[in-house]
C-alpha cells in the first residue's frame, strides 16, 4: 500500500484539525499565556523558598512537561475521528484505520515542542538559568524528543479511549497525573519509594525530562544520550501497545458492531 | 485483479444471519436467513422500514461487521475470508452529513480518500478533480466542507464513494435530507453508474425512488427477505392503494364514501377527519369528487405508506411476517 501517500494525507487532515483547536491568535494569547503563567507559577514557588537550585529545578520540570501535557492531547484527538463520522469509512478502506489513527494527531508533537521550548528559553533568564547557545539548542532538541516519545503514550490512551468511549477522558488524565506526580517534575523521582520509581521509569517523558536536566546542567553527552535512549526504548513499548490496541479495536468492532455508519 | 470473479454476481448473499447482543435480553436478530443476488450493472433496491436490517446488511458487505452465520460475497470474494480483496471493490455512501472532514476542502477530502484507496499523489489529484466535476462541485472544490449545504455534502459523499473506482456501490439511504432537485440529480448519477457497469445496492424507505431507479427491488422486514420484485409491481401497488385524507366529513357522507366501488376502508382519524383507503387503481377519483361535491374542501391524496404496501404484499401471497 502507498503508505507515504496515506501518511501525507493523514498529516494534512490532522493539521486542519489543529485549526479547530487554535487560531494563531488564540494560540499566542490563550494557550501560550496559560503555559507561561503555569511555568512562572511553579518557578516562583522556588523563588519564594529562596532556593535558586530549586527554582531552576521547578522551571525545567514545569517547562518540559508542557510538551508532555500537550502530546497527551493526542488521546482526545484520536477520538475526533468519531466526531467526523469517518471511522466506519476508514475501517472499510483498503488502507485500514491504524495508520490514520496513529498519525492523525502528530501536530501535538510540533505545538508541544514549540510551546515547551518557548517557555523554557524565555523564562530561563528570568529565573536565573543561564543557557549558552549550544545548551539552548540541545534543550530544544531534547524537548522535541520528549514530545515525540510521549506521543506514543498519548496514542495508547487514545486507542483505549476509542474502545472504551465512555471513559475516554480517564486514561490520559490518569497517566498525566501519575507522570506529573512521580516523574521528577516537582521533586526528584528518587524522592519516592522504589516501586514508584520503577513505575515512573516506564514513561518516556520522565527520561526526556531527565535528559534536559542533564543537558542544561552540563552533564557529559553520554549521560544525556543514555536518558534519551531510555525515552525512545520505553516509547517503543508504548507504541507497540498502542498499535496492538488499535488492531484490537478494529477487530473487536467488526465482531460486536460497535462502529456504525456515521461513527 | 485476475482472481476476481468476473462472471460471479456482484453481490451474493446466502442464508445470512446477524445477531446482536442486547443488554440482559435474548440476542436480537437483525438479519435472518437473508438471500440476495445483485448482478454486475444492476441497480438493486433494498426497501424496508426502520430497523429492518438494511444497514446491517450494508455493514456486513462493507467488511466492517462479521455475520453470525451464512455467507456474503462480492464478485466471488468472501467478505470475511477475503475482506482485504473485497475492500478495493467497494464504494460506500451513507446518508446524512457525517463522514466528511469538515475543515478540509472538498478536493482535500477526496484526495485523502484517494490515498486510502491506493492512488498515488498525481492520480489522486486527477481523480478528485474528475469526480468533483462529475457531481457538480468543481466550482466549490477549494472551499471547506463545513460551508457546504446538506445536498452538496451528499454529492461529495457520492464522489467519495467513487474515488476507488468501485465495481459495487453500497448506497445506504443516500438521499436522506436531499431536496427534490438534488434527489433528481442523484437519480441521474445512479443511472450513469449503471451505464458504467457498476452494481448498486440502494437502501431506501422511499418507494418512489426505488421504483424510479431500480432494476429489481427486495423488500426486507424484521431481517427477512419478504419478496424480490420488479419495481413496476411497486408502482402498481402505489397507485392501486392511493389514499384520500379529508377533514370536516359528516358521518353520513363517510358512509356514502365507504360504499363507493374500490374503497377498501374509511378510517376515522379524528372528529370529522377520515382516511379513505382504496384498493383499485383510479378509485380515489370518485372519492374526491364525492367529497368536493358535498362541500368538503380540506382534501388531499397520498400514496400508501411503506407499512401498508408491506401488508398488501404479504397479504397477497399469504406470507407471514416474523413477530
Ligand atoms: N450495534 C448494534 N447493537 C445492537 N443492535 C443493533 C446494532 N445495530 C443494529 N441493531 C439492531 O438491528 C436491527 C436492524 O438495524 P439496521 O440498522 O440494520 O436497520 P435499518 O433497516 O438500517 O433501519 P433504518 O431504516 O432505521 O436505518 C435493529 O433492530 C437494530 O436495533
Ligand atoms: Mg439504516
């Protein structure tokens, strides 16, 4: 099958969906303002404690997790296919629905990288995080890696949301909450009991965040790459589960009739 | 493509059964021992009331629903075992406004589906332009679908169904919500599909539409095939069982009408309101005359409903409907 053509068309269709969510103006003055406020809020907590180290920790954690936050929206947008009523048509098309569903929400990777990077780079000088040009470039690349790998998690939640439509908002919120609580955003992962640490290690964004922290902290490249490697390795796992879950959804729907014309 | 049965019927359905699980209760049988054959180039009407099983049949043929038992094949390919090879042969069109990407333009929608039906970029562009022209949407090709009227969306749906150059088209109530002009244009389009040798399975509640378009009509109810007929039988039934509705009819006048030749029944539908059912062609005319001469002006005629035609169809051959 002409996978490239399908991918290109799917990405275009996703991109037009993004315009339902934002216009350039609402993105800049709605979403970006919100993002900056959130990161400022966390960082200010650090400042109030009078701890510059803690301030920088909170700044990086909050800013990088914007990328995780935004790519988790892939969970909701995967189910938008139901809103347009195209699910049955996709299931009946020769190319099937898995590629389309897996690729349609790619734009969150782009917007997540952009908003997260802007927050990090714009607020770094404000909260005393000095970044050289090289460090800044590395940080943006690593934020992208975080967004990219966390997309697999969002997709996984999305496929479950399609299957269990009534619980569609539960999965992504649960995952996001867990990642934020135990993933080293506010307090280091090592703060938590070992079981929780293992749990946190399953999420790519946790390793992505760690990679950013290492890079802006001037750690050796090998250490940064190891963290990135873990992000991609865990993402591969999530992606496999997501793909299996989409296949399962398609097969299951054929048996139970849960995809109707117009769904 | 060499494996596709050229000589095989476009659609062949044998003893098809589909049960749906219901909450708590026994399974609901949406299709029951259903048989159907559609020849290549045939426009076949599937006529039935709500819940008859029409959409269920279309879903099974389009490979998105599995049968409980029995078989269905498209050009000799089984929709379960050979689903992958069946899909490129089919075009699917369902009524209503859903199934399109509202933010994309008409041309973009078609290009999207062209890719999903295996067309390359240039081919997809060409096919999209060609089809938009065919359904009269070329002037609006680059406008987002959300700005389209209902009828325009329906036409785009039809174009979408044709994007893969299908041998068999499944049209599930494609004219729902179309105005008479659009519906008329739609008929012309279906005619041209037949001329191209494509088979069409057309699902509808609309008996006039079925009569005008179809080579054969299958009547379905309760998941069962009642009869498969020449559509002329339908036209004859429609005119033979014409009905007259009137208001302000005194009881004595109603009795006089009931005695007229060809009047099957006079039903009181409200105070002074009656519904006159006839069972002979042309019988409505003397009824109308009698009413008007007696000074009743609130009078109208209407074709029989699908349910009534069903009752007559079944009554004529004494076929019992499943409870
Ligand atoms: N997914 C499902 N789960 C349970 N029951 C179903 C399901 N799909 C259809 N049915 C039942 O199967 C029967 C046939 O439905 P179907 O949609 O095929 O009817 P239809 O002829 O298309 O009706 P309409 O004219 O209203 O579109 C109905 O009783 C319906 O309630
Ligand atoms: Mg239906």
